[in-house]
C-alpha cells in the first residue's frame, strides 16, 4: 500500500473521538440533560458531536439560560462521562511529539478536557483551545485560527486531526491541512487522508517541522 507523506510545523488535535474514546459518555450526558428538560434526545444526539454545548442549546433549546445549562452540562460531564480510554496509538504519539509541536483544539470546556485527558492517561498539552476560549465554536474556523495564531504559525503550516464533520469543516475553513481519524469517512476531496486510529502513522521530526507518513486510505 502506498503512503501519503505530509509535512507540518505543528499538529492541532481534536479530543473526543480523536484522542479519547468518548462517544458513549458524551451521549449519556446529553441524554441525561434531555431527560432533565423533557426534551427528545434524537435531535440533540444528531448535532452534539464535535460541536460546543452552547451551539446545541442555542439551536435546539433557545428558551433556556445558556450559561446555566453549560455549567450543568459540565457537571454532568464530570460526573457521568464514564471511563475515558485513549484511541489506539494516541499515547505513543503524544509521548513522541515535542511539546511545542502540538496543541489541543476541543469543543469541550478546558475543565472537562483536562479531566478527560487525565482519566485517559494522556499528557496535558502546552496549548489548549477549549470551547470556552472562543466566541464561535466549530464548524466556525475561529478555534483553529486561534490555535495557529497562539503557536505563531500560519494555518497552512498546521495539520489538523478530526473525527467529526463540524471539526473538519472548521479546520478546512481556517486553511489548515486535515486528516480524518475514525468516524464515518467523509467524501471530501480537501481532506488529505483517513486513519482508523493512530497506530499506522509515523512521525519524524525534521529541522523545519514534522514529516508524517500514513497509509493511502482516502475515501471514495
């Protein structure tokens, strides 16, 4: 199988579904929240992955107090998210990456993200952009633009790994390179590759940045 070779000065990594297996926990939290408010869970579960709680509430329950509901969801996340497990190969990847060559860009609050990484046995990033750091969350490009800016890099020099459609759209709009990891493969010609998990990828540090080799498994 031929390999895809990519170069980047830094990796910008999503968390849920990208570094941590959390789909079941996230859905449990949203089901509890829906039950609390007497809401049907199906529309919420169809929207919540990769998107901030703020955008979900504004779209589906705008009559509620956004700040209060976000605080409630954070508490539910911390209490009911379940056992966090790393995606296969994630620990080895982060262990080998120089601390200044990667950042976390997540729709979760930083409080929840730190706890989830800790529970999964993954290292804390030197730079974390959480949902509470931005005015507009994914799929808006703001989270990835902010991460690149804080690293002092052009977005085009950053390689994003995302599992959800909202995150992929956010990164592409920001002008980043994107590889999809896990999830249902999206038919998007602008995505540079697809991984089921981290184990097949190889990363080498070069003077100008990082060289990545991954199997040629583009969708289509």
